[in-house]
C-alpha cells in the first residue's frame, strides 16, 4: 500500500485497550495519571480534557470562551470547528472570521487587538500552508488555540488533537491548556482510551521531508500543462505537497488509484474520494468546480526515485483515462 494521505488518514496499527487505564472514583487511577502527566509534559501544559471531535463539542468550547471575551476563528480550521462556529452565530452570538487570501495565506488584516481568543493553527487544513503563530502573537494579545495534529507550534496557548486523523478511529479528541481557559472535566467524563491512543499515535508520528521536491518535479515533468498549483509549496508543511489537475474531479482519481492501493486525498475527510469539494480552496475565492481539482500528498517515509516515477506514471495514466472518458460524455 502506498499512503500519500498520511496527514488526513494515519490509520495506526496494533492499538490495544489497556485495562489498567480504567478510571474509578474510588481508586487512585495511577496508571492514567502517569499517562496524563507524560502527555502534558510533552507539550508543556498543565490541564487536559477529552472531547468528542464534532460540532456539538466545539460549540461547547466556544460557549465557554464566550463568557470570557471575544472570539475569532480562521476559516482554514477543521470542519467540525467551522460548523460549530456557524451554529454559534445562528444562536445570535458574535464572533469574527479570519479569512484566506487567494494564495492560501491568512489575511493578517483580519486580526484585531480586541480579540481575546483566536482559533488558528500553524497550518491550514487541506493545503497545509504554514502560518507563523509568532507573527500572529505580534498582532494580538489573544490566546491562540490550535490544531496540533500535523504540527505543533509552541506559540499556542492551547492545542487539540484530532483522533481520527491520528489513529484512523473516531474516538474522542484531546485538548491541552493552562490555568482555567476551559472547564476541567471530572474523571467520569474523561476518556482514557482516547488519551492513550492519541498519545501513542503522537509518539509514533514520523514524517519524511526528502520526497516532496522529487514528487513535485516528477509530476511537473510527466503531467506538463495538466498540472497547476493553488499554493506555493515552499510555504506548506515540508512533508506535504498540494497541486491540482485540470479537467477532472479529484475524487474520480482518488477512487481509481485506491484500486491500485495508492491512497491520496482532496481535502479534510475526503481521503476516500467523497463528493464534497475542498472548502478551503473555496475559501481562497475559487469556485466549487475548480476546488474539485485539488489534491494533497503527505509523506511519512522516504520514496526512491524509482518508486516515485512508478507512482507518478500510474497517476498520470489514470488521470488521462478519466479525462478522455469525461470528454466523451
């Protein structure tokens, strides 16, 4: 299997539920407390909660913060958070949006000193364009809350992890924070299995930065005028590559390549070639049809030049077959 969608679908193997992590109000729960301590120490925070990584739980976080100050959310964040923010506004509550530019970078002019909390990560979903959180800190005094599933920036004041992207299982996410930023949950509302699985996934997480330029060069040589780019890949995470192919919907290629055990993605939650176009590309002011051309690669291992050429030739062959079929319809 060739997994070129590792940032969207990690699919951890050999995960085991550890009976000693079972929590009880009447016991000292030392095994879990040791795990929690390791997790917090790894990222230098002092509090940990688990939460369902969905609209309802993100809405709960927003409602907690709304009692304390003004909230801003970058449109380049995870889909569940964006859905929660839209629901938050539908309740008559106010927040601000940080938009994206045509090149995929955030609009820094949207950042205000008046914000108290900003949900913004060190990378944009789908494209993996990097955001320098140290620069964001210079523009605002707001606490920064970030998705650290693909990259951790220590300028963050709180970080959360997407269990599905890290493990391949939809279990609770984990959020780390300091002081009283969020309400701490009691043991009965903590998911020790999620903490263990997410921590293990992070401990085993590895990326390769050597294949990116080789893949990009080979794709350009083979696909020529059929390939184009929404973003500058010099500005993306070093283990990710983003591009687009003319004249086809990316999901058609994703599904076809999956039959040959080559796995790619066109956006968050779309590793299996679902019908939704990339919301991020649309947020960059491209139309829905164009956003369906979007494809992402991400790398967790080094590929030889021979492997790269075989993968690219297979991709190009499938792409041209699909394009011809589409033109005939």
